[in-house]
C-alpha cells in the first residue's frame, strides 16, 4: 500500500509539474551580442521562477529588432535609446520600461597613428555602425570639437564617416581602411587589448553624457499588467544577480554569450566602461531625441516626447517588491 501511495504521489507531482510547465507564459526577447547586454540575456535563466519561458533572438543591431516587434514576433527588446526612439517615432508600438546599462563606447585610433586629439582627426576616415548609440556619440563629440563630417568623400568636410557593421570595424582599423572608430563594448576593449588600436577618448563629455540602453516592451505586453510586472521583476532579479555576483556574470557572458571568444581582461575592461543598471530618466530620453533631430540620426518622422512612451511604473514596483534600492 505504501508503494501504491508513493507511486500515486509521484504521478500527481509529475502531473502538477507538467501542468505548471504548460501554464508558463512565453516571451520572445530581442537582444544584441554585447557584454553589457548580458543581464538581459540572463533573464532566460531567471524567468522560469516567475512562470515565464524566454526565447532569446539575437539581432545584428537595434533597429533590426523593430520590424519583428511590429510583426508581433518580439515582445521585449534591449537596445540603445536612439534605436528605441527612432522606432517609436516611426510608429513601432513600444514603451520604454527600464534602463539596463550605460556608457559602452570608445573612440579608438590605430595603434601606430600619431593622432592624440579629436582635432587631429581632420582629413581622416572614421568608422562607425549606422543606427547604434555610437553613431550619435560620434556626431556629438565631433560637433563639440568644431569638426564637420560627411558620409561621402567630400573634401569640403573635415572627416569622412564610414559605416560598417560592429563586427567589421576592428578589422577595418587593423587593415588601415579607417583611421579611427567609434566602437561598442567589448569590441573596443578587444581592439585595445589585441593591439589593433588605442583609446583616444570615452565620448561622454557632451550633452548626451553616458548613453543609456533601454529595455522596451511591446504595448500589447504592457497592457497585460500581471504578466508585464512578472517580466520586469525577472529583469530586475537577473540584473541584481549580475551586480551581486560579478564572477558569475563574467562566466555567463564569456562562456554562454561569447563562447570563450572574450578574455577575462577584455570582459573587465568592457564592463568597466558599461556598468549594469536598472534606471533611465525622461530627461535623458528627451536629450537623446533632441540630439537625434539635430544630427539627423534615425530619420525621426515625428519625434516623441519621453512622457508619451516611457512607462517606469512597473520598474518602480518591481524594485520595491524585490527590495532593490
């Protein structure tokens, strides 16, 4: 009899486990392959305890995620604030619900170049990825230095901007196809550690400051308040674990995201320049929007005000419930 009861209990437990698995909500996450996007990727590991299964889809750059959100294939996405702003301005139904990192860029010049200041870039070719935070940062620092630029070989301009994918910038600098680059992390740290180039500056001394990366949510998901709150709690929990356990965070990013293509020193340099975060302010989003308009980044058909599409109520509640300051 005891064995019968034991078997019956095991069968019930298995049934309940199966029912719980079936009852879990499915979320599709759009993400990018950068070191400071690691805590967002880690949501896959944390969210099951909140009754959520996360399917992560990695894109080449932030703007590529927007059509997938419009199509209903992505519910949640991590991207630079300018990419999110451009998407919202052009009708993508998203809300900014949190920030997850800041900084994350360097101006790197060739290792053998005599260039020591921005002014010495005059007459040079500078590489950057179109549509990323780095493009806006590049224009902001050049403008502050009084340098003009063109995306063609225009001899009336000081600098020729060359658009290349993130993955190709380091190679182009090594091959001297460009003289400098505004590059993301960890690629900029890799370029320096691998003696492809050296840091000219961190581009944070403009009105933009350190650019914020945004966690955005589809309007459809946001309207499902109970599920949306669980999603944001999972994000806060995952980020808190990364902050509390830096060794675990490093292992996850280096082994799971970069498959050991990133060294310890490269990771440390990258995260030192792009710390994990939770927060973003409406003022920062508005400043970013104004600079995008000024420099023509993102082709904003109707620039949105931050208050129109930023919803930080879920973040506030999630941090309170998880006792995160």
